[in-house]
C-alpha cells in the first residue's frame, strides 16, 4: 500500500519538531503533504516544509492551488492517514466539536470515515489538564477514527516541567505504522 500522510501543523512551538518527523517518514518512502494553520506559520515557514516534503504546502482555504479540484476534498481523498501535530487545545476543540473554519479542520471534516486521524497534542500542562480540553479528548476517543498519542512529560517552552511536550517522532511513526497495517 502506498503511504500518503497528510500532516496538519498547528500553532505551537513544537511545530519545528515536525521537520525531523518528515525526514524520518521520507526515509521510509512515505509521501507527505502538509497543511499549516495561520498560527503555525508564526513559528515556521511553508518553505521549510515544502523543501522537506517535496510537495506544495497548503496554508489557506481560499488560495486555489489546483483549479481542477476542490482542495480540501482532494486532500482528504489523497491521504491514508492524517496526523495533526502539534495539536493545540484550540484545534483539538474545533475537531471535537465539528468546527471547520480553516483548511486543516475543513479537511478533517471531509476525510472518509475509514481514514484514521492521529492527534499528537502539545501544550502547557495547565492547558492540557483543563477540563474543556479533557472533555474534547474524551469525545474524540469515543469516535473510532480519532487516535491520540501523547503528550509526554518534560521541559515545556514556558520553562515549566510537566505533561504537555510533543511525543517523539519514533513513537509517532510506530503509531502511524500500526494504524496503517
């Protein structure tokens, strides 16, 4: 089976860690396309991910890249799995509540029922432990297509220690492989 993975990158400092993840995936001959939210672009540029993936990076729901297709539908059909990493509290909340107000969340809503979505949260410990975030996580887990991995514990960008760091690339890849078997 061809492995086509669509990575949705949200606006967290851990966005830079996805660079090494893409390198690992490319070494395993995985085809990778990337969606960057507007907030993610404040941390890392589309050019970085275009260079690493060898594909166009998608950043705007209303920027037409291919006039022969409806972009969010074509991306949803293309992938065997969608990875959202780092997944912020904001994006997790949108997905859990069916809010499709940017390209990433619109693609998630357009995915075929059988396409798994792997969500790798990364945020401050207090945000991770927030009741609303935990309710959204629980809601996603109850739906069969959403799979969560992490977060890990460690030193956070704010300087605190605790749960909330993005899980390492090797664990994400192992989970991807398990989901695609």
